[in-house]
C-alpha cells in the first residue's frame, strides 16, 4: 500500500515537471497537456445552484464548496476528529458563546489576495446577515442579537455569538472563508481547487489552486491533481455505464443493486465503507387531529403496539434481502458509525413475532382465523406509504407486509409520488404509516434538534405540539434543550444517550436499518480511501492522484 | 317544349328552384316523368343533374339546400315530406343507382348482408322470405344466386357484376321510379351496353319508370323515350328522343349533338356546319 | 402455400393462447406456494428446479408471479382496451357520422381531454381513493381509469374517418335504399371504422399494461404483493445487457407473444376480406 502511494506521487511529480516544460516551450499545447494529465472525473447528480459557499443548500454546490473552499477547521472524514485548517488552533469559551482562532500566516487566495483575520470577520458577518438567508448560518443562530467579531491581529480573531451554540467549533467545518477585498469575490478561494469553467447543464471544471497552502509530508505542494472535471449527470444508469467505460473515476454513493453488479465483475472497484449515518425508518401517524379512524389512532399512540410492530419486523432480513447485506439493522436513532455520539449501551433490537403477539394480547388484541383484532373487534389493517421509485423502500415495505402478516396484521403498501407523500405527511396528516429515510450530514445531535423537539415541524410522528402530549416527549424535549445549553461534551453525551434510550423504548420512529456507504473508485485513482461521511470518495481530494493518460 | 302524353299517367311532376349553400343550382326546373317511360336527363358535369336526383330523393343536406316549388310524386309533394316519410319512399317507390358501382357498395360487408339490409329496410319476414327476395332480384339482373356469390365482398367482383348488384338492390322492392345517375359512365363499352339493355329489359318487364341521368347524349339515345336537356341549372329542352335528335331547338342541344362522337347518317358535313355555326 | 402457412400460424397462435390461458387459470395448482411467498434465502436466484424462472429481488418465485400476473393483465388490459375502443368508436365515430355541431362539440371535448394535466388528475384520483384499498381493487380502478381516459387520440382519427364515410357513395346509396339513420351507422359506418378500431384496441393493450406499471408511481396500479405484467416488466428497468439474466425477459416475451397471437387470430377475417 505504502509503495503504491510513493509510486503514484513520483508519477505526479514527474507529470508536474512535464507541465513546467510545456509552459516554457509549448505554451499553445498547455491546455491539451494539462487536460490529459492528472484529471479526476466524476458526476454531480444535479446542477449546482450556487458557487457562493454561504448559500449552499444542496449536494452539488456542497461538493464544489468542499473542493474549493478553505475552512478554519476541518472534520477529518475518516477519524471524525476536528483538525486544524486555516486556523492553527482555536478555543471555545466556557459559556459556549465565543470562539477564538489563531490563523496561519502567509496564505493568499487563489487570485493572490492575502488572507487575514479581516476576511474571517467579513465571512462571519456575511454568514450571519439575515438578509443573505444562509442555510449554513442557520446552524449558528441560537438566539436573537448580533454576532460580534473582534480582529485582534491579522492572525487572531474572536467571534462572540448572542447565545450559546452547541458544538460551535465543528460548525466551522462548513464555513468556507470569503475574501473581503478580492475583486473576484466568492470565486477567490482558499481551498485546494478553484472553479475554472462552468458549462451549465454539462460540466464544472475545477483547476488546481496554485496558491493552496498545504504541503504533504515530503514537502510537495498539494493538491496532486491538476484538475477535476465534474459532469452534471442526473441519470445513475448513465453514470454507471460511463464509470465502467473508464470515463469516470468515482461514484460517490451507489445503491446496493448497482454495487453488487459492479462487485460481480470488478470487486476491486466497489467499496463498502460500512454503516453510514443514514437511517431508514417506519413511523405511525400519532397526530391527534389526523383524519384517520379513532380506533386506529389508539393503536398508533400506544407504545406497546409500536413496540410489538418493531419486534415483529425482521431487520436482519431487511438488510440481508433488501440491501444485500449492505446495511446494518438499526439499533436506535443514531448509527453506530457515529463514533462519539452513538449510545454503546443500546442492544440490537430483537426480532420475535411471538413476543410481539404476547405484548399485543396483553393489550386486548386477539387472533381470529389468522386475523388480528383489537379489543373492540376492529380488524387490524393499516397502510404503509412510501415514495414511489425508491426500490429499497418499496421492498422493505413488502418484507414488512409479509412479516406482519405472520402476526395477523394485514398491511396495504401504497407508493406515492414524493409531493403527495410530503403533503400527506406534513399537511393533511392523512396517512397511517410511512417508511422514509433520514439523511444525517451532521455528526452532532444538535443538527437533529428539529426532529426531536415536540414543537418542531419535523417532529414527524406528531409535529407542532403546543405542549408535549406525552411524558416521554416532554423528557426528550428537556434532554435535547439541556444538551444544547452546555458546551460540556460529557454532559451533552449523557443527555443524548438518554434520548436514544427513550426513543428505542417508545419507538416513535421504528428505526429499521442503517445503510452502508457504498462507492466506486476506479483503479486509476491513487490514495482513495472511501469513508462513510460525505463526501465519501473525495474527502481527501487534495491527496488523490490520477496518472496522466 | 312538348307535353304530349296524357296528364293522368304522370308519375312525377317537378317544378322547382334550388339553392345550395346560398348559390342557385337549379333554376325553375320543369320535369315530368310518365309512368313506365324511360326519361333521359342530359347535361354536362356541373349542370345540376345529380343535385336534381338528390332533391327528388330528399338526400341533400337539409341545412344547406333550400328548394322552392314542388315535386309531385304520386299523391304527395316530395319537398313537403318529412324525413320519415321520405325514407319509406326511398328504395321502395323511388330507388337510385349511382355512377361507380364499387364505391357504392360497402367494402366491409358481404353482398348478402347488403342485400339483406336493403330488403329489411322495407320488408319484414322470415329469413327464407328474405332469401327468396334476394334470389328473385338477382335473377332479374342475371346474377348467380348461389351461396358462393352471396358470400363475396364487393372487392371480389367485377365492376359489371357490382353494378348489377346495385341494380338488383334498386329493383328489389319493385319501385315505380328508378333514378340511374351516370349508372353506366364508369363501365367499359361492352358492359355499358349490357347494363343499358338490362335497364331497358327491366323497364319493359316491370313497367317501372327510369330517370336516366347522363352527360353522354349518345348512350341515352338508345334507351330513352324522352330526353330533357339540362344546362346551367335549367331544363332548356325536353322532347321525345326523335324530336331532340332530328330537330334540336336550343343552341346548347345543338352543340351537344355536334359533339357526339357518333357518325350520323347525314355525314360529317352537317357536323362541320353546325360546329362552325356554333363557334361563329 | 400461403394459406397453408397462415393456417399453421393461426393454429400456433391458438395453441399459445390456450396454453397461456390454461396455465394462468391453473396457477393455483402449478404454483401452489402463491405469488407472495418470499424465499428470503434464495433472492434474485437464477432458474432452478424449485423456481423455474428464478426468483425476484425479494425471493418470490418468478414463475408463480408470471402466472398470476397473466391472470390480472390478460383479463384487465383487454377489458380496458375494449372500453376505450368502444368509447372512441362511440364518441369519435358518432360525432363524425352526425357531423356539424355534433362533430365540433365532440372534437372540442376531445381536445379538452387531450390538453388536461393528466398527472394532476391522476394524483387527484389517487387522493380521493382511500389508502387502504386491496391490491385487486387498486388494479381494477387503474384499468378502469385507463379505459376511460385512453380513447382520445383514436376518437380524433375515427371522427375524420366517419365524416368521410358519411359523404361516401355507399352511404349515399344506402340512404337511397331507405335505411334508417341508426341502421346506417351500425351497418355502414362502424364496420368501415374497424381497421382503426382494431388498431386502437391492439395498441391499447400493451400501452395499458405498461401504463399500469408506471401508475405505480402515483400509488395507483397493482399494489404489492400482487403481480401484474406491468410490475414484472418493471424488473427490466436499468438492465444493461440481455445476456446477463435472460430469464427476466420472460414476461416481456410473453406479452409480445400473446399480443401477436391475438392479432393473428382475430385479423383472419380482415385478411380474407382484403
């Protein structure tokens, strides 16, 4: 492995000098040569909506921000630890409201403008400017009032927020620093690459940032790559086909079916990085004012019923059959892949139709000719809706349908187009059960505040509660607020561990599986080490290399 | 114009004008047909011959055709009859044979079906009654009556056979008047003469009157007792065949005579003269 | 020679249809485990003695699913096609035959129909239906909708065809024979619309089978776990090469063979006539 690495670096070095020669002798050939050497290619699945790093809200723009933006601190996608970036060191105050950075010196933006603490101050003010509506800025907004930035010296700055921000330092992983003075505005960047060309609907070309500050262990300037060509291609079949033809080097996320097809022919190209943070879950409609029959509301609002359903679902089979082993049975609301925050005391959820049946019987349910009836004689039938076109969710629904049939529950599976599904889920509450997934970008549970607070819109099983309707929801509210109001990691972890236990006990979300992070990397790419965190394959883009063709 | 036949034998007496889509097509047309006679109606295309036939049968689009005057047929005025009343006349008292036999038969139906439908339109009875009627009428036009023939589709027959089928259909209910609209123009000369002979024979055996419409004066001459000449929506001359041929009164008739491709006994010199007169 | 080979083709078509119908009728005996049974330890399996056509992604016997799916699709798709053809004949044919204001009204309705935002309407239709409907009801409703909606394009063609028939010699001749209007329509207009009607019918069947599968996106169509040809054809989505898993193409081949057989058998009369 090591040898492999060195070889590739030498190659990159050689190709770098080749370009230098070309620059001097054959200026006209430069474009052609550099296009042929050290170019990484992969697909964006949608048009990037913006190149302004503060306005990023979808994946394509996020990928460009990750590749071009310089950040003060960086979450290492492999170790999940926070590492220095433009800031050599940093310190969060005890009250969690203030953070001070000590910056590296002698760094300049891609256009040559020097980087100072003024730029950081400018970026933070922009970020928090209500007029800009920065989605990244929302994570920092904990209370009303202005953010104070204090530039102590060109390499020192402290930032004070109006109130405590949980996990403050890690949030700066998302904040790409803008230049205050550069005439090129957001196109002047501090990251390893810069946007060189953009053909809407077709591609984005990133070129190496010649002023990038980082050097590798051997003292060579990073990045190794000359350019990255990002094709805009929403069709995954096409993406796969082009990858197989060698026209693409990476596929950031694959579903299990594609993965297996690839693994069948070229196993060395398919990477399964293990369970990711993403979860798939089933939940029942517990909204009091929903237009479903009262007796069904009684079932769905009974923890006993929800636990029985959870126990009757064979999660092993879900991950084995539906995801072909590329998913792990979910243990609780957080994936074990979240190294720090996962509650290690949680045990795998048991699968036992018999136990499920017993606990249902204890609430007056009974089997009659293979059909489950509640204590008032109502037949237990409900529908599970999920978004059409998502094969794995449709298949999970069919497996669950079969599992629940074993305890006499008849399930109707209905697939709906996404807008209709969302309309039922958030507006009319006209549904009984839903299977959907939750994508976690954030390692910190603070990012899930909106899911767990009972007053929140995204508290899906019963959103916008004026006051918590159940004691356990009240308890979760309390714990979530408690963890958010301290910067003491140990206390935060304790609180969130308890939240995870309550959720497993009450099953408002019946967590089914955590999908594995599946990706594909061509044999051309050296230095690749796919991880579970986004961006899975190119998190270390500055250290990837591709031999010249 | 001569009306030399006794009035009481008049079958149809028409005197009317017709506007179609607000354009005058027929102007003060006078036409009388006697029982049992073969009446020729000659005129070039566009003169309104077919429109006249359609008006008699009431087949013109009611909304676009406005007729003034009367068409006395038997005891009623055809122009005053309702669609229902007209329908009972069509095919039973007055029937029609059109120019191109192949397109006048429904290509999707067997001959038997089409004949059956024609019979059912005015008669009721058992299948064997119907079969007998079909056989009789086919025999009357010298067509085979066997099953194989009846199972044929129009596309499987010759033009002459198809025209005979149409005629059979037209005479099925023994109408008193048969209108033949260019019924022989699409046929070759030999078939044409056969069909003409058939018309004459049917006229003699059943006594039905025939209104024989054609642009071709020559073909009309052979079978018609009387001939009316239609020119630009008007009947310009009407008389016995002999009268018309021997002594054409109207200038148009003279031109028609001159254009006849037949060599007349009087020789080409007359023809030349008339033609010269006409062009001068 | 030619008629002999045609005869052979017809016999073959007949045999195929009898076989397919019999097999699907006998599904209960041929595949006693049923279409919903999940063999979770043999998912995506190739053909074997236990599973003649292999199993699908969640381990259901494909042979059983094809048999039961044939029942659904072979009954309902032609029924829906018949319904839409009938509507097209009635609306388009009658309007064309009557002509004038009738034709204008009918064509305006047809245009309106063609320009309606279907997706939106179907979503509304789904929204009006309760979520808890059995798979069978769901598929019945879907085919009914397809039948009620699929007549428009054919109606336009039929309207113009009928209008030209109305002014044709044989219709005039038939009127001169004294046939009443209603009889004229059924005897002289409808039979001559047959080629268009046949085309509409035969095109509709495969179209409806596929539409049913696509309506799954809107929560219409056959619901899990019930199979239909459409849902079986969905398996072919995203397949890159035929060689990989050829047995997955059985439903497609079956669809083509059955539709062709029907056509062969029923177009017999047309051919003789021509």
